[in-house]
């Protein structure tokens, strides 16, 4: 079954705001086993919204619509959809009282334009919004569900996962079973990985491999699809094991693993601490490491030595090495790592130093 996605908002068609909702929804639909017929973006215009509805309903078994459910004058989605489907509008008193209660509990003054968020097309089912104020709604068009949710990304994601997906599971059939695994690598380019895998027989019906560069990482997304769940899982395992056999040296994690998270676990389990000396990366490595909860257990310090003088003064890199090899060189990177691992001198000998471009340890 194929589902259409309609994204509404002048801020999107003008390029002022980037659309992240459609990519999230499409990815979630795909993982649920549904296809996506088309993704369309239109502005806050009744004729454009109606045209988008007509077009997508011609080719889709269901629709997801985001945007334009707020209290301001340019939020016209509800009225436009009601007009396109020739439905009257009504105020849902229960939702209205819930809205007023939420505003009161948050200490936000109530203004009458907020009552607009309690207006729905006749016959619509309400989709609750647990993280915002504007509820969504569900309509049925000739047996095809049409789910309408706000465009605020945090609200759209929560409402789609908690509200829309369960409804679609009841109303529309799965096209097929899908299993997926992301294999995360570091240390080889996309073309190098492709060349290595080209010598392995990975051709199994229903299994595809996608390359997704996420500098400095390369992610391989292995997807298995089919009508039989057991076969889908078995084929995914076969292909993943073949890839791991070829790339095991360069694989650092799977699925939701992050490089900084894996690094944190390794250091913590081994009782090691880490100091970072950076130049070109300007603190990016340290920033990623501090995103890990409890990073103070293993992270000692970070030194951003962008200028040559700071490399000499803070890390003890000889000027002669910089002059001979250049500031961006393996020789200087190694000396930076060795320098930060000695700073201050009384540091324990089990500490390790990393830097942009090289790794050194004591």
C-alpha cells in the first residue's frame, strides 16, 4: 500500500525553513512496510492545498498532511481541507477546554485566536498532541485515511509515531515485511568499501545495500524485504555476516551506535582517560565526546591549538618540525597528541592523547 505525504507552509515553499517532516515520515512509513507514492510541498493557499489533495488521492491509499494547524491567520489547513471535502467546521468543546487548561497550567495568557486550534471538519477523529497545543485530525475519503498533524517537527514526529501509525495499522495493509541493519564504518572511503565488497556475492533477492557517507564515517544500510518474515530476517543476517567478514577491521558500531559512544565505553571499561589536542577541527572532537552522558569519567581535557605558536607553547611541538613538515602533517599531529598526554606533567602514565590527524598513547 502506498501513502502520500503533503507538507504545507509558505515558509517551506519560500525556502525560509527546511522541511524535515517529510523525510522523517517517509523513512518511518518505509520501515513499517508501506511505500510512499509521492511527497508534495505547497504553500498556505487554499487552491494549492486542494490541488495537492486531489493529486495525491489519485495515486495513494492514504495521506499524511503536516502544517498549518496553528492559531494565526496564515494557518488555513483545516479550513482548506474541509472546503475541499465539502465538510462543515465545528468547535470541539472538549478540546477547547483542554487547550485552556493547558495554557493555564503553563502560565500562558489565553487569547481568543487560540480557539482556532479546537476547530475541526465535521466527522473528523481527533489525534491527540501530547507535546504541543494543536491537535491533529483524521478523515476518511472513500476508504482512504487522511491524517492531518501540525508542522512543528517535534510535534509532528511524536504524533505520527504515537497517533498516525497505529491508525494506519488498523486501516491499511502492510505491503511487505522489512528488516534493516545499519553497519557503521570508519577508515575507508565509500569507493574503497565498494571495491572490497564487489568481490563478495551479496546478491540475494529482496536485499539491498545503501551507502550513506556521514563524514568521517561511511554507513551501510542493509535492507531485506519480502512477504515471509522469517526469510526476510534470514536473508538480512546472511548479507550482514558477509559484509562483516570483509570489513570487520573498519566497523565500529551498528544502528544507533555513535563513534563517541563506542569510544566512551571502551575507555571506561579499560579504566583509561583521554585528552584531546585539536587544530583544524576547532574543538569538534571534544564537543562530540562531551555529548556522551558521564564523559567526565574518561575525558580529562581538550586543547584547541589552532596557531603554530600555540602548538609550540602549549604542546611542546618543536618549531623546526612545523617548518619542515607543515602544521597539517602526521608528524605534527603525533607530537600534538604526545604533548597533550603530558599536560600537566604529573598526569598518570595510563592517559592517552588524541588529536586531529593522528593518535598517540602512553
